[in-house]
C-alpha cells in the first residue's frame, strides 16, 4: 500500500511541476507573443474598436486605413483603396483571420498602443494611438507591372540597387483583401477558402509569387557562373571554348545541346550575349561544383532574404557535395537548370549586386514610421546584406550584360538611350508538356544603376523565350521606373508597352 501511495504522490508532484512549468512558460516566456497574436480575441477586438494606423505608398497614396462603421462610430473596419494591386504586399487586418503580410510585419506600430507622454497630464493618464507606416512602393510602377503581366501568372520586382528600396513588387495571382476584413464569418471564410485555393499553375492568391515561389533561373544564372569565374578562376576569361551544337557530358552517355540546336562558342565575353549553353556548360565544368556553390551562396542562395515581409523563401543551389560524383549536374547547374531554383526577388538582387559595384543591399519595403503627431518614430537605415564581388570584379561583368541588351538575346528590347544591362533566361521545366519558365533581369542606367528588375512568367509554351515573353514586361518597367525617377510622366498607351 505504501508503495502505491508513493507512486501516486510522485505522479501528482510531477503533474504539479508540469502545470507550474507551463504556467511560467505562458506568463514569462510566451506572454508577449500571445498578447500580440492575431488569434488573441482581445487583439482582434481591439483592432475593431480602435482605428489602426494608415499605410502609405512612397508618393503618399493611402494603401490601408480604418474607417468607422455603424451609427456609433466606435467600430472600425480596414479598407484598402488600391485593392488587389498592392494586396500581396500590404496584406489585411481581419477580425477573424488576424493580420497578413505588412499588416502583420508592422502590427506593433499600426495597432493602438501607448504613446510617449508629451505632458505631465499624459504621464498621469497615458494616451493610446496608432502610428502610420510609409513604404518605398511606387503605385505607378505597380500598375505598370499589373498591366504588363496582363493577368498571366508570374512576378515582377523593381528595386533600387543603391539602398535596397523595393519600388514595385507585383505578383499574379492576387486577391481582393476587402472580404477578408468582414466581421461576418461566412463572408470572410468564403474569401479565405477562395484565396487559399491554388490556381491552374499551382499558386494560391494569398501566396506572393515574387517571394514565395521558386523557379529554375535558366540562363539568368550565367551571371552567377560568370561571377564564379571572375572570383575563383579569372584565367578562364581568356579561354576559347570550341564552337558546338552538342557536347558530350563526362561520366555519362548523355549529350548536351544548345537551345534550338544553334552553334556557338568562344570566350565568356563572346558567349554571354548570345547565351551559349554548351559553352557555359563547359565553363561550369572548368569552374567546378565547389566554386559554383560558393558563388551562388555569396549572392544569397540557400538563405531567406532578410526582407521585411513574412513568408519569403530561400532560393536553392546544390551544396558542393552534390557534385562529387555528378559532373553532368555541374554542367546543368551552370546554366541554371537541374536543381537550381530562385525567386524573382533573389534574381533581382543578383542583378542589383552586379550593378551596384558588387554590393547587395538588404531589400526592404519600410520607408519610415510616423507618430500620430507626424513626428518620425522610425526611419529605415540601408544596410548591406552581401558583398559577392569587388567593384573591379563587378566591373568586368557589367559590359557583358550591356552587350546582351545591345546585340545579344535581349537585342531590340530596350531603347539604346536607356543604357540597360540585361540577361535573359528560358528554363526548360521538364513537365509532361515541356513548358518553359521565362525570365529577364536587368539594371539601368548600366553605368550607375538606380533600378534593378527581375521578371518571371512560368509555364510558357515551348516556343516562348525570356526575350519574347518577359522582355516586353521588362521594357515597360524599365522605361516607367526611369521616367518616374526623372520626374517625367509615363503612360502605357504608347506603342512600346501593351
């Protein structure tokens, strides 16, 4: 009997310890997270009973604000004047589903909170209010991307290489945030279900293609391969690779051919403009899997970009060990195929780093936060994320990308006056219908870029290329961004944009 009592006492003591530990965990370690969680009923109720702060675009356009509802005027609902145009970035604040995207990222500022006292009276009786958030986004560029994509699934990212400002980031599919802000459960749930349902290409509207979907970069990855040469084996810049339609790959009976069975070869400077696949496959074999992997990682592959937007994913390049007994994999990876995958954001950052003298700035959407009285509460300070190249090394790659736009695969896409450096990409997807993922990355003006852009349209027909599909979208974004930065009007009614 005494043994049973001892066991029972031990079990009761253990349960007491578990309860005490969980209580301590909730009270001290998880209290802040639970207090701020959008699933906390007190938080969702507070978001309805007090107005949230406004979200502004860089030009002052209101992207999100709270408006009173009902006769009493003490219940608020979030509205989004630009709707689906900026929904992927701004997100929503829902009394049922909480906060999403930037509404979640900057919830501590946007929700009503205690303000610093400005007088003795406010010390004794603290006031609560919300701050306002201003972004780096240019709505005009968002509209250009929206119209140029013309309802096709894909993404476009425009950023400033010198400070990491995201000037535009638009993705299809997108969604209307308004139904999600409804306090009527059936309305919000129907929208939630619809916006979480994948479309024909497998993308849910609530998932931002630009930061959450990866695709094989195809020949745009040749920028990274060229960087690996410049950094690790610069002697290869002078090597002449034989002209060929098809080459044999080592350790296999498989062959490797150029797109459309074209013949090409020469030095790297001669092969990048026409995007010679056989030549760059051989370059990759000469560089080796280890240095290719190091180059990719130096540009941010295999890391989640530190953007102030929830849900971003890492791009992928295989580790050096993957290539130990897989030399054909080195050849395919050097041209952005095999297991190489990237987001539109990552590819824009690659172009930006080359254009900005080898420096990759941290991408961000926040410009500044202001208090209720208009004073600056927080201002974003640009920071460096990666430095994959020295200025001299980047300077060796820039003219090669300029030649891509002048007489290579992007010839005729841009007016010569825009001084664009670019790279196209047409990645073979290898699905049952052999689609292609079509890319273009660019920066301008090439001598001192103020914009870097990436455009991707996945699952295009086999006859499509990066130049023919992504090129027109890229042209509109480059011309529009340069016009906006110079203070000139830009419309899409001309012959150069759809």
